[in-house]
C-alpha cells in the first residue's frame, strides 16, 4: 500500500544547479513551481566539500519570494546562524552531530527563522527524538552529506517512518524533510515513507524541463 502524499513540498538544491547561472536557475525553478530553495552550506571540515556562504544567499535573496532553506553542514554552526539569518535565510538547519540542539534550535527561532535539526545517515534516529519538540522541521539525510549526485540509502527512509510515528504519538507538528538521491526513480519510495518536504538536486537540475519534472515529483 502506498501512502498517497499529494502535498509534498519540493525543495530544489542549488548545489546541483549551474553555478555560472545561479540566479537564472533560482528564477527558473521558482517559475517552474518549486516550493522552497534548498541551499547547502559546507565548510570543508564537517564535510569534505566547500560551498556557498552568506554572500551567495544575500545575492540570490531579491530573485525569489520562496523560502530559503539553509542546511548548515558545518562545524561550530552557532557562529554562522546570525550571518545566514541576516543574509535572508528563512529556515536554518543544523546537524545534531556538531552542536547542542537544545541551545541552537531556540537561538535560530529567536532570529526569526524556522529551526531544523539534521541527522546524518550514521546517526540513529533515537538521538534526535528528544529535540523534535523544539524543531520546526527534522531533516533526514538520505545520503552521506558532502557531495551532490549520490544514490539514496533506503535504510534512511526507516528513520522517516519512525519520525512520522513519533510525531503522531506525541501530537507534535514538526515537518519532516529528506535530502539525498531523490529523483524520478526514487520519489515514490521516498513519498511512501511520509516526508513533508523532499530536497531534489541532480534529479531536477539534470532534467530538461523543470516544470514537467516538478509536476512528476508532486504527482
């Protein structure tokens, strides 16, 4: 039985976009029907890759009214939440592996942003449960963080199911986001687990017609 989830939000990850035309890419996915813009922030420490900083967020901010979902894959994220909030982030998510969520989630909300808690594939879902009540959303990584274009790890969808059950049992309202390897081949398995938001990278930016691809993701 597939759980029909027609209202899944799609968050294109601009890590997979054409960097030489980043502004145009953001406008294009906005016009094609994206719900959120996912921005991967990597520091070369917590993950081996190095990507965008607050300056990029600030430069892109005037181009769309969609929420900016800034995923901080960085050590010491507490030092960067304010610069990203000031640059125009609407949602900021931080990894349980590198910070004290009990302090940081309220600090993110205080800056006027939605606060997200992220867990990497190697982190058991049980570790994030105590923080679910403090979070606006939980981001489940369905690939090892660091690089675009990896294949989805199906075990990670069990974490999504566990979070759905936990949310129901405790009457909580946080959203569940998945990130990694979501494409037209994996979307139905991903949706069946019950997430509210799916980050898509190469699975969207690698296709010719963004609007058509987004419609297929939302079907």
